[in-house]
């Protein structure tokens, strides 16, 4: 689960996706099976034309007598996500490649790669969780190898990740209905530091799965504490809970394409304060708590000059909140109101009818502020 990240700035190399890793394994395996070569490094082409090299960790024949040509081999590489906080960084991605008499490329999951069990994802139910771009990358490289080495058969590709089933528990795959392991992902082949592309993809998939299964009220949260608070408040099912982390902008922009009837946004007070200030990336590397803004909101809520000055000089957003609470100044509701307006401004471009509310929590996970749109449907728990 995505943790509530720090409000303090943190100090900030690109990496390669699991799809790129699997493609490199395919290239190495094809060379071993079709040319009798076992290179320690292989080069692959990424979707946007870049050429990159990856190291191959080993070659393991899967069948055949030592004195005869074999038709299946296992190759592996280590996933390097660069400086991105990716749970698969350092994982061993492997491919079991088998030659087939029938032309073409077929995909299967090996241990550590999940299977799709719910509608709403880009892949149909029952398919291995190997996304379209990685499939295309692997297919193109394998068919190119078949052409180069004069092979007129096809390939069966089983992609796996060592300890993938355990690693997947740290992702949203179980909630998305991807069981048994990780997804093989990537659209460009490259992991940009702190782009968190895989995480953002999971946010979108979470929305799509919920909509496909008929849910009309979703709750998006910045971390485990806010998720627990909103889940307990509404009694929402796991499928209705979207772990957006710091990426409120990615969530709202996707909802412009894939709307729901009602959306609850819930996060730590500092995070919601950033949204109130117009920030759509709530991570400390991209935005900071603006104490001048909090002071203006405190003034709007009725704070006197002395309290406004204390808020301006506070060390943390929670300190500013506590100062206002002690003076019976409802800073949190002002923050939630402005955050609601900022979120509505993004949604109003295409989804003006979406009913929206914003909740803020303190560090103990207690609600401290709330605001909702005028069109929030009746009959919901207050």
C-alpha cells in the first residue's frame, strides 16, 4: 500500500521496465536456441527507437539431451528501475522460451506473473498479465530473430518474476483482480525517476475495474491512514478504494475520460493543503506546504493577527492545524473547500456533473475537515 509520504523536500538515473527486461530475455533465449550463442549482454529496441543493453544472468536448458539441440531455454535479467521507487527494482525477471512448429508468438504466465480475473483491464479475463506494449516488443524481437536465423516456426513465451507473488502483495494487483503475481508493464520501455508510471497505470486500472463492475462511488486516498478512515466511514468495498498516493492529478484527469457518479478524495491535512493551493502532484519533490496560503485561509476562517503570524511561522502543516484548533478556528474546512474547488476545476472540463467531496485527516487518521459539492447525492453518511 502507498505510504503517506513526507512533506519535506527529498534529494533526486532512468531505469527499464519489466517489459524491457522480458524482451531482453527473449532476445538472449532466441540467440541461444537459434544460433547457439549465449551473450552476457543483449541489445533491444524500445518503442520510441532507443537502443539499450541489458545483462543476462544465465542460460538454463529446459529440455533436450546434452548431445542434441534443445528447443526450450530459461534466461533471466535483474530489473533496474533506476531511482524510481519501484517495488520490482532488483527483482529477477525471466523468460522460458520454447520453439514451436506453428508460426507466431504465444504468451503464458510463469511463476510470479499474475493472471487477469476481472473485467475492466486492458487484457481479457484468463490472460496472463503481460500488457500489450511488452507483448508487442517481445513479438517484434522474436520474429526479427526468426527472420535473421531462418527459423520458420514460432515461439511460446512464458514470462515470470522470482518472488513475484510476494512482491505483488505490495502492489494494487490483488485489488485489480490480477492473481498469482505481478504484471509485466511498460509503454516506453523506460522507467523515468519518480514518474511512477506503473503506479499511475494502476490508478487508472483501479478506476476502470470499479466502473466495469458497476460501482458508482469511489474513494481515492493518499495513503493507508486515509484509506482506512474513508473505508470505515462509508463501509466501501475494496474495489471502490483507489490508492492514488500523491497523484491526484492523474486520477482526476483519468476520471475526465472514465467518469463515476460520486468521488470521495481523502488525504492527510498537508496533502489536501497542497491540492488547495493548486498542486496536482502532492509529493514533496514536486510541491511544498505553503504556510502563507494556510495563513490566508486561517484569516478567512476568522483567525486574529497573532494566530495568522503563528501559522506563517509554523514548522509543519499539522502544527498550523493544531494552532488553529486550539483557537477554535476551522482551518481544515477552509483547506478542504479550496481543495474541492481545485479538483472541480479539473473535472469541470468534461465531467461537471460528477459529485465530489474532500476529506482531510490528521496524523492519527481522524477526520479534521470536509467539504462537498452541491450535487452530492442524498442518502450518504455525513
